[in-house]
């Protein structure tokens, strides 16, 4: 094959000129290629969209029949309903993917018998094995797609295949597997934490919390089971969930942690949770945390907890903190005293130091327009 | 070889090395950006942002929007900000001593009442005249701060003092923010193991777009050529540049129009610096330096979704002022942080990001003008190899077209905002003429900005805006 440089040089250009000219040609060719790519991409996108739309319209009729079916679904009936479309499903991956996506989308907005029919149709057509096969793919996004489909369709039998992926290196895959393990393990949603070795990110916590908020209170796992997990993020998350769901059954675990743990963050969360649970019988334990003047987070958690518990006998432990050098501590102390019902305004009028340290904060906290925001 | 020939050779070699390096750098950034864009889109395909919307665990965000003489559009702008979808959010408008009726309009429209806000002067600012909340409980998210004029940086610092949330989003009040912008911008703070301290978003051009009641309802390519040039420029910068820097964790600049920061880090660094007109870049650099000095891992991330739309300058005079300011800001920041230059202590920022900005962002117009003057000198002395000169012009032009079409491909493969087929052909046309009609002006403005800085110019310059109100559907 002729050397392009030689070919250019044959027109009277010197070597350096030929190199520069060749570079120019390469860039121009690439630019033209990109232009063609953009134009083709438009065509391909609109063609793919049209095909997808036609499949969606086709399958929507089938799905509507499945959803509104009044008799128990039988294999024959399913085959009869879909026989015109089976060829499309087996020969076209786009058709199959569109159908699965539609099933998942429709099922997520349904409940009860209609949702069950869709899940049954999904299995009868062997689409669960299609989704399960995606779990074997080397590409993480295919695995994610497969997990989401199986989870949406409630295929609990695939939980063992999903569980190992909660420790995957790819973050999105890990998160998806985690949510799947949560939803597919009907008996104990947080059981996967026993084998979880990663770090719970705030995003994962939100996903877990969202699911836990949707299930009945009696099915909530006992969060204290993980207070001593080897992952600190798991421990802290379970403490936060104890507080959020006000799980009284975990109270003993909180008291134990607040007394014995050497993890300062866990202690803070445990004290905070004791406040949310309004554990008045452990108010002395909470008040004793105020003696630790070094950890501001702990002081704030204890003040807030004492405010929630509302016992007047701890007022004397809180009062010195009105003169604390930390603004957040003074603010929380005021809030706590106001919640308990102590007359902080009266104190501020008689004590000049308190007035100087807390006057502005008091006005701020007691302003209705600021309290509302 | 004579001394003169040696001189020619040295100058030629230096210019060649520079041109080769900058081309290689832009190409590398473009490739990294493309790969990262693909990864980002794949990841986002599986994200349900309703998780954040409905979660009590979502971090609080304060939207800080300084306003100066925005009487024409302030009500629409504030309403637009108030409609942003995010539960735990407050909107803080800082009236920076406006001379028009901005404050009066705010007071009337939102039934504001002064409140005894206990303001901690953590950052030193010009005096605050009053803090206001609305008597209407439906507007409980809104806080308006009236202060003496001190400039944008000073106003943002007041906002940082007033803010009580974990994160602060610093925005331009006249930008249109997409309703789900905060949901997308906050995501990196929730998913990364490394401590994300700041997140930047893409700013897109809203000229000629259809806006209704403060919301962008239809994206259109600008009618004016000057705005189209800027569209192409922004595509190159955001889609092919910052995406890559975000991936490398070497981003030095988050647009002042829309950025999300960790409040405690921003305050610990001392807030915005009002000694520079590049305060947005300066804060990001200082936050990074702060984290390096504490030896703490951190990330500055970048979101390529088009979340913020702004009105681009529509005349060359106003655009010139903007670019003048950007050039001055760049140099001021580089000068303030010159200790970063090839300083290993600051990792990638010192060894790559800062040198890149120094050599390829700041120094580039000087090289271009030197190359031009040198060419003129060679022409005058009769030492030009015209064949080689034409070949060089061709390669420079073709590289420019190549990078611009690369940006168009990136746009097409990612967010596909300009859906009309004609728009693509228009943008291809823009890419072809931009090197002749627009780029030389940009170079000239950059040079002028640097000369003005030497002369002691510090002002922002007046940025007259037309406002979005004129682009309403059916009108």
C-alpha cells in the first residue's frame, strides 16, 4: 500500500509539509466522519424510537388483556393471548426488552391480583430466565438491568444469585443488588447485612429507608441486631433507623451502646435515638453525657434528647451550657429548655451573661416566621 | 546557520511544541470526556431521583442568589427558584444594595416582614440592613437579605452567613434552573466514598428558547450568530473539557452561575474572595488547597446534565466585557495561587490542573498573538515559506473543525437538546466560520483583559441583559 506521505511528496511537497498536510487531511476526514455520525445518529434514533413505539403499542394491548383478565391465568390462555407475538419475542431482542420494560413499568403501578397476573405471565413466557441470564453478563449494566427486572417481578427464587453482588466493586451494581436483596428477602429484609462487607453510602441508606418506610411496622427488622456490625456505616445506619422508626424493641441495645461503646459516633447516635424514643427511664444516662464537654456532637445529641424526654429535673445540668462558647450548643440548650418548659426568657432578663450569650438566639428561635422555615 | 536562522528555528520550534501540546491536551480531554459521559449516562439510567425527593435523610440545601438591579425580572426569577423540586431547601435572595426597585418589588410581591434573625458574622461582609421572611406560610422557604452594596462575592458571603443548611448552591438569580437540578447536583454528595466538597453543573445558553413563567419549555438554537458561537464554545468547554477534569478530580472551576458546595468547608476557607473578579474559580481552588493542607481525601465533581440556562451576551460589546472580566479573573486567581505551580504537595491540582490553566488557558492568547506577529515579521522580511504556511493554516483550521464537530457528537450522544435537524446543519456551519469570525475576537478580548488588569482595572463592567420575558410561547 502506498505510503500517504510519499504520495503527497510526489506532488512537490517537502517531508515536513507533507506531514502537516496529512495531519490536516486526517482531522478534516474525522470532522466529516463526525458530521456523518451525527446525521446518522439522528436517523438511527428516530428509527429505533419508531420501532420501540410500535412494539409498545402492540404489547400494550396484550398487557391490558392480562391486567383485566378475570379468570385464573393458564398456560394455554397465555399462549393463546400472545401467540401472534411470540415470534417477535423470541427473534427480536429489542421486542423482548421492550416487553419486559413495559411489564415492569405497568406492574410497578399496580397491586394485588393484576400485578400478580403480570408476574405470572413474565415467568410463563420464560422472561425470568432472560433476566437471570443477564446476571451472568460481564457488563455491569446488563447485570443491573437483570436484577431490577427480577426484583420488580418479585422473583424471590433468584435471591441467592443476587446476594453475592452486594459486594460487587461497581457501585451501581452494588446498590441495585442491595435494594434487590432488601425487597426479595420477605422474611428478613436486612439479612443481607450479615454478609455485606462494603460501606453504606448515604444513597444506599436512602434507598433502604425508602423501602423500610413502605412495609408494615411489624415486619421491620430488629435494628439492634446490627449495632455491633464490623462496618461502622452499618452500625450508624441501624442506630439512625432505630431513631427514625422509634423502635422500642431496640431500646436495650441503645442503652448498652450508650454505656459501653468506644465509638464516639455510635454513642452520639445512641443518645440521639434515646431521645427520639423518649426513654425517660434512661434520662439519667442521657444527662450524664452532658458532662463530656469535649465532644460537641455528643452534647448536642444529649441536649436534644433531654428536650424530647422533657424531664424538669435535668434543667440544672443544661443551664451551664447557656454560656458555652459554642453557638450550636447554646442554641440547642435553649431549645431543650424551652421544650421542657423552663422560663429561659425570665432567666435572660435577670442574668446579664445569659442575656449576652443567648439574647439573639432566643429572639430568633421564638420568632414564628423563623420557626416555621 | 546564521544567527537569524537560528532565531527563526527556535521560535518555530517553540510555537510548534506549544501548538502540539495544546492540541494533544484538548484531544485527550475530549476522549476522556466522551468515555466519562458514556459512563455517567449508563449510571444515571438506573437512578431513581425520587429516593432523594421523598427522603428525610436528604441533606439540606440553601440556594444563594445575589441580586443587583434586577427589578425587571426579580419576581419571575424568585418564583422560578421557589419552584425547584427539593424538599429540604431554602432560597436566600441577597439584595446587594440595588439602586432600582428590586427590594420594593420583593417586599410587595412576597409580603415580606423583617425578622430578628440572629446573624453570626462568621465571614466579614458589608453591613446587613435587614433580614426578611414572608408572612405567607406557603413561602416559608424564602429569606430575603438586604445589605449594603459590596459586590457578588460579598453578597454570597452574606448568604453563607445566613445559611443554616449543610450544602449551599450559589446561583445567578437571572438563570433558569431546571426543576430537578438540585436532585441531580446533590447525588454525588450521597454516593461517593471520598468527601465531595463541591459539584458543578453545565450552563447552557437560553437565548431564543421559549420560557414560560420562569421555566424553560422549549429549547431552541439562538437566532443570533453571536449567541450560536457561544453555544458551540460552551459545548466544547463543558462537554469536552470539564467532564474530563471532573473524572480526573482536577476541576478548578465551577461556574458561578450554578455550583453546589459544602457550607462548612466554604466557610472554613474564608468564603468568597472579593479581591478578584474570578471569585468562583478562586473559591474552588482555595477549597481544594484547604483539603490538601488537612491531608483529607476529597472530590470536586461535575454533572453534565443541562441544569442551568443563562442568557448569553447578545452584542459584541457586552460579550467583550464578559471575556475581559474572565481573562482578568483567570490571571488574578493564577497569581494568587502561584505556589501550586508544579507543586507535588498538591497532587494532580499542582502537577496538572494548574499548569494546564497557566499554559493553555491563560498563556494561549499570548502565544497566538506572538505567532501572528512573528508571521507578519517573516512576511515583511521575505522569509515565509508560503506552501508550508498554507499547510499550517489548514491543519490549524481542520483541528478546530474537528474539535467542534467532536463537541457536536458529544452533544448528540448525550443530551440531544437541539432536536431540530436544521439546527445541526446550522451548528456545523457555525463550526466552520467560528475560527475566522469569533475566535480572533476572543483572543483580542483575553489580551485586552490582561492589559486592563495591568492598568489596574477591577470592575465587573455593566452586563445589560434583555431578560427572558420576551421569549414567551405564542408571542
